[in-house]
């Protein structure tokens, strides 16, 4: 590997290459990279490798197919796919024709999937047939039984194309290859016109995240927001030419999409990813391809550390390890230093509503800040907004009771504003209005503090939601499902700490008088109806009088979560003390 220049030189090279903000769309940004680095590898996984020029040509062919089926600028095209290379090609094709991608979480099942396809107004869907044992076409058969025959489906959905990952040709369905075939001999001039004339301020993606009512909300992100976040990450982390990243983060999420995939384009870099995270294979790929960067959630980092400590790891090519997106156990940074020996360690904080990371630790920074903060305001160079001191986002800290701003270093609710902060949620006017202060700052729902020099530290959640393995969980969705059972008087879900997952769900149940619900059956009900990260790990039973309530009769979730943590701790202690 070529010698990595020092950090100021790395940022200086970026300043030379990007003297002003280019104002690209996603497709334009990729084409700029493909024109400059045509033969460089862009994407690797179990399927093999694709170069920039190969992905450029492939995405153009898919885009011609989208034109052939009548996809217009502004139309919504859903994409349900794991980390197959086809995800990248289809994603770029949708951007080329000026349409909007609805990246669907592949953990969604049944009604969850139907809701997103329906609420998003998707007119077309590209979907895998099978992944990790789940049959997505069976889901479609249940809630849109006429889809194979081309009849009317959900809301506006009229076109479905399948990527047969199972290796079996789907009966009566059109495939992604069929979409490409429809575009052969298509209007190249019209495609080039749309790509060249794309509007950077137009929506590029609508990413669905949990909502306050338990229903998902579609976060609207523009091309410009995505590229500003990506470039600010490149500049802040001081990435150099040709950097390569190993990750197993799903690309329907901003972490895997923006921080891994799109970031690479600004430096002609590549990503080495996995369809399913498997620590030993991950490390083997990272060594084989001599990746310079590893990006992982804390629960993944823990597993990588366990395997690497036993087998060893060749760190000679590794420059940065980026560990973020959940709760870190004590000592993890020291363990990373000892086992992986990265030259630079990175952590960050962000959310779908801020497009991706809004604060990040400095690669040249002291390890002290890894222990006491989630990073500092990102250095953004030309991607920043002069109105925010050249930043892509700034934060205020508000007193949760009064809404007044508190001094630096004091804890309160974090609110955000800047060019990477979403303008709102798709077809959710009330939720959008509730999400912002009167002067336009986004309520994050996170509690934290910010120092005078811009270091941000998370201290908790103001809202009831929690993160399991990096995925946001809204308890009301779980509660509404369990409450349908006749022997349940009250069902409340809270997040409790877990070393590997950050938080996991705990069902707090008040049974109907005389009833004796089976905890395993409650968990099984959730597992058959909800995405895996939403399925509670624990079940506790309460008397109605033991549920903490507000003066207005509402459950106090923060206090209940504390009680659940204490009871689970006592249960584990009792088990440890029992004779064996």
C-alpha cells in the first residue's frame, strides 16, 4: 500500500480537488468518479467485484428499463435488497432518471412491508425473492395476491421486478434482467438529458424510521444532503485517494449507504461488504483485500474483537477503524487499539433525520474524546454552510421542561439545524410539525450536552424509543401487537442495556386477573409479526399497581425501564448464586 500522507496533507489534497461545492446529484457524483477512476474496483462482496465503469454501464441499462416502464422524475421506486451489488446498480439507475428511491429495510415482514410500500406511494418495486430464510414473494402474495399477473396492487404500485437470489426463477414474475431487456434500444438521449439535468435539491431517498405512533415515518433526503454529509465525512476523517472500506452494514440505512458507499466515490475508493455479518469471514476479506478502513456497529466490533483476539489480524494496511451506532461497553477503545492496531480511531453520532453523521471524532484527536464524547462538529470545507459557521449541522441543548437553551456542558434535549437536516416526513404533516421547534430546529429525542468547542456527548433518550443493534425501535408497535391477546391487560415495551446489541426490548406485562400468559408465546408472537430487531429479549410480569404512572395516568417509561433493569439484574444475580 502506498504511504498514507499526514492528515493536513490529506485534507489539503481534498481542498485542491474540490475548491467549490459541485452541486451534483447522486448519479452525477458517481459519474464524476467513474470518469476519473473507470478501472478501479468499486464494490466487492461474495458475488465478486465490479469496477466504477462496470457499475456505470449497468446502472445506465437499468435506467433505460425504468424509462421503458414509464418512470417519471419524482416517481417513487422501492428497493428491497440486501448488500448485493444490484443494490448499487439499481440505486444509481433510479437517480439517473430523476426518481426517488424508497430503500426498504429487509427485516420488515408482512404488514410492516405492506405499510411502507403503501404509505410511500411507490409506483415500482425491485425486490429480492429470499434472504436469510425469509420469502418476500410470499409476503407479496398475501397482501397483493394479483401482483404476478400485473393487476392493480397497493395504492400506486404497478410494477414489480424480482432479483432471484434463491437461484429459482420466480413463477409468473418479471426479473431484474427483464427490466434491463425492456430498456434495450431505449432513448439514450432522454436518459442523458435527465441525468445531466438532475436537480440536486430534489428528493433522492425517503428512508423509513419508527414514528411516535408506532408507524414508520419516511425521512425525506435530497441529493445535496447526502453528498454534503458524505463529503464532510471524507474531509473530517481526512480520507486519502483510493481508500477501501470493509463493512457489513445494510445499505438501506444511512450508515451503510452514506458513510460507506457514497463516501468512497469522493476518493475513488471501494467497499468490501458482506450479505450477512460473519466475523471470521469479515476479517479474512479485510486482510485479503488489504482494506484501509473498517466500519462497524459496536455489537459487530465486539464480535470482531473476540475472533481477532483468537486468530490474530494483519493490521499492516489498516488506517482507520470507525466504531459507532450504539452503546459501547467499557474498555472497547483500549481493546481495539490492542487487537487491531489502527493508526486512527473514529466514532460519530447522527440519525436518519440528519442524513448520517453530524458529529465525528477527529482522526488526529486525543483518545480522551472517544471515552467522553461522540465526537465534535464535523469539519466540512466546501460542504458546510456559512450561516452555520461552515458546518453541515449545529446543535442546541434545550431544557426539556421549559424549551429554553441551557449553557454549554449542561444536559438537555439535543436539537439540530443545518443543510443536512431533513425538512420533514413524507405525507406526515402533523409528525413533521411536531418534530421541529418554532424556529426550525429538529427535535432529536436524544438527551446530551455540547461543549463550547463543539464536542457532543449523548446521555440518554428523551423519547421512548431505543436502538437495538443500531436499528431504532418504537415500543408502541410491539405493544399494539401484544395487546391484541385476550389475557393481556397492559403491555409496555422498554429498552434495557445489552452488551452486544446496545439495547434490547423488555416486555412489561400486566396480565388479566387470573391469566397466566406464557413468556415464550409472547416472544414467538412478536417474532412472527415483527422484524428481528424489534422482538423483545425479556418478558417481566407486573401487578397494575407496580407500573409507575404520571399524575395524568400515563405510564412513566423512564422509571419503568429502570425497574426492569433492576429486576433483570436481580434475576441474573440469583441464577449465578444458585447451586449447580
